[in-house]
């Protein structure tokens, strides 16, 4: 019995002025999938792992029949936020970047891996994307229908999860190095031109001050003074790192954390991973992805037990994947250079934690950073936030990171007295 043909696009019309464009995308997919009868259901949702800060998320389920059998197509759509007022980040640019990764770069990376016959379980994988994706909407296969999910944004990851995630990250960076070697002209034209999309304006400065104050409120007097001495260099350093002006460079993910990694589990153990969300990809130092991942998804106890191991694992994973292409990691990214990048830019972990952790630990899932000035953003933060932020600040104090800054501040104070 054929399903009734029809649309339920009220949800699209309610959330965006571009609903006619979304209708057209769905109709195009229906035609390509050769449905002769169908029913379309749409639903806006917030993922279990936490909210989406740069778009509206929507599930679209198409059920119907072709000329030969019954069929179901399950789609995930990320729709650019209508009327966004955001200034520190260009939403059109981040959607353009993600569209490029899914519609063009994923095909190139898949071809490179197929040419050297990498085993399926070792390949770096992308979620299936639809050609209808454009500058306003990213359209992908809904992988939740295949039992994939993302971790809850507040959870500390397990070691097994970290091992698999670090290996996937290394593959992504390796493919950038491989592309640069195999297709240098294309790399020069299409990859090196992908810059970080942050705008370091007055709203950014206010956002930094706002987020720093949250951390300062949790600290004892001595720790507070040490962090206060660091804050004046915050924007300058963050901008330097974001713009890729130091260290080894490749295409990096930019937002590699559990919210942006799909996982499938068997009896509670992760069996497969697929990284997603390429909106913040940029040409920059791969060590920054390592640092960001560790500080955004672990607590102090985890770092003390496993941080050194994970750094070694990243480099060994990079080495192993490059071997498939007969490339020597020591000539691509010497270990001494990798270790130097990690050490010299480790405070990126402190800065990103201060900026991102309050958002990740917010009590409500519907934080909207696109509609109000970030300098005045108000958050209902979770009780877990204090432990995570205090632990990170303590790490940097124990590593001696603030010593030189505190000594300089003391000299200024002595001269003043």
C-alpha cells in the first residue's frame, strides 16, 4: 500500500526565511532517490550531547516507495541561524568551509585512501553528504539511525575513547600533509587559503573578559593573581595561534571535541568513530587540535594519568597513517618540532578552556551565542564547571607556566613602591 504523498514543512517556515530553499533541497533528494510516493516528516531538535551554537538542527525522514520496493531516507540538516547578530565569527564563512569539506575535500581524501588500499577499518571516514548542501544548509545522512551518537558535552572521556579519537585526529592531519605532497598546487590554492574566521573586535574583547571573570571567581587569591597577570596577553596570543603564524601548519579541525565526534558502541565500548562538524577548519598548527581536545574533554585526574601517553599516541598514529603513503613522519613533521609546538602553545588549552568550558557546562542546552553581544552573555553554569576550570589553572601553575609572568608583575610592583 503506497504511503500518502505530502509535505510537513511548517517547521522550516517557522524557523527560517529560507524555507522555500529547504523545500527545494528535499524535493531534489526525493527525485534523486526515485520515490514515486512518499511522506516527509521534519523535526527541529537539540542533540543529547548538547546544543548547537552555530545553527538550527533538523531531522528529515522520508518514507515511501520506489517503483521496486519500500524505502526510507533519513537526513540531518544544519541550517544557518536566521538573523544572526554574531560579530566574532562569520557564519557565512563557517558554513562555506564545512560545505567545502563535505562536498569537495571528502571526495579527494577518499580517493587518496582508496588509491593505496587502506583497510576499511583504518580509513578516515566522513558522514555521507548530499549535493544539495549549500551556503545556508549542510545536509548529511542522519547517522543516529545507524546507532551513532555523540557523547554528552559535560562528561569526561574514557581512555579508550581518547585513544580512538586521537588516532582519528592524526589521520585527518596526515591527509592534509599527504594532499600537500601529492597535489601541491591544489593545496596552495584551496587549503592554505582557509583562514580562521574569528574577528577580534570589541565584542571579542568583552567576551574574553566575561569568560575570564567566571574562572577568576572560582580561584583562591594566589591563583587568581597569577591568572590576572596572564589575561592582558590573552587576545594577542589567541589570535597568533588562531591565525597560524607559528608552528607546523596543515588543515586542522579547529573544534575537535566529543560533541563533534559520532560514536557507535557495542556493550558500552566504542567500536567506531566518525568526526563531524568542520565549520571551524582552518590552516593552522595541528598541535592546537591535540591541545584543544585534551583540555575540552578531560579533567585534571585524567590528564595527570594519561596526557603524556596521548601525546605519544598522536605522533605514533600520525607516523603509522603516513606509512600507507610511503611518507616518513620524521621528514613531514619531526618529533622535536611537534614537541616544540606543543610546549610553546600549551597555553592555548588554558585559553580555550576559559572561553569554551562555561558554554559546554551551561545548565541549559539552548545557549544562543548568535543573537546577543558576547560581552554581556549570561550563563547558568553547571557545578562541574568549577572543578574543571580550577583543575586546568592548577595544571598550568604546577607546570611553572605563570612563574615568569608573576615575577615580572612583582618587579613592577616593587618599582612602584
